[in-house]
């Protein structure tokens, strides 16, 4: 395990609990706390499955999401009820797909950010993983008027999907990794996903990074169906 951030789902068992006094005074609801969990799983490119969310919820907030009397075990039923409350029909904080996981809406990301501003980044084996979420960094970058293709491609090469490609394991990649590469979400309209992919290709072409262009060709083939969803 690399201590700067969790790399795989099993690393979630090393997440440190947040002191209740940090967040109790703010009376965050369980859906808000779960949104914080989902936000970080998304940033770390760890699938937002019910199991992963349940484990991380219980690690971060054991008083709210662990079994009573057994704080080392997650209360999956409580997480499941919380996720149901987050659906568009109720609080509108998240959408879900049994095959791909749970995805925050804009309202859900705003809820997660409120919790983040109070409790900070998660801790992993006694050390904070980051002082600022990459989601916030992306927001700041989006405010810039200029686009730096080299910086964008360098950042993309740090993503899990590119590592899978370099390892020859692209067949094991899932849509969540594509979303992480493009910095979009599952409910992002298809035309916006295509636009993000097209911009990334244009960045690679502009700096003549032929290796990355080949990577994008492979990605376009691997995720052809998803990238060409109906509008």
C-alpha cells in the first residue's frame, strides 16, 4: 500500500476514523457523510460499489455506519438505506447503477464539499492522504482561461486507466476508470463526455505525444459503446 492514497479497495481498511467532535456539531445527515465517502472513492478511482462505500463509511464514521458493539465491522444495511435516501426521487444527491456503482450529482458533490470543509481529507494509516481534493483542484483549473496541453496529458498519465494500459491490462478497466480519466461523472451527458475525450485527443495531438494518441485509440475501441451512447 502506498500511503499517499488508497490504491485498491482493500486499502480502505486502513482509513482512519474521523473524530466525532469534528463533525457532530454540524449535524450532517447520513447522506451527507456518505456523499463525502463517495466523493473520495471517485477521486481515488476506486469503484463506488455498495461494498466499498459500506467499508469506507464505517472506517470514517464508525458511530454512524459500523455495527453497534462491533465498530470494526460495517453496517451494510445502514449504508444501503442511506444510499436509497440519496437517490433522485428523494434527496437528489446521487444516482446508482448495480453494475457500475454510485455517482454523485452536482447537489451531492456540494454536500460532500461541505463535509470536506469541516473534516478535511481522509487519513490513511495515520497520515492525511491530501490536504486538498483533486476535485477542488480541477475546479480551480477550470477557472483558468488558458489550457496547458502538456500539463493535462501529464496529469492523465497518472490516472489508473493509463496505468492499466501500460500494464497490458486494459481489458480489466471499467467505465469508472474512463470517467476518472476524463474528469466527468456517470450522469454527465453523452455529448459532454465525447467533448472531453475529443479535447484530450486534441491536447495529445498539439504536443505530438504519439504514445498517448495510441492510448486514446485503444480507449476509444475499448469503450466504444459507452462513448457512443445515445444523447
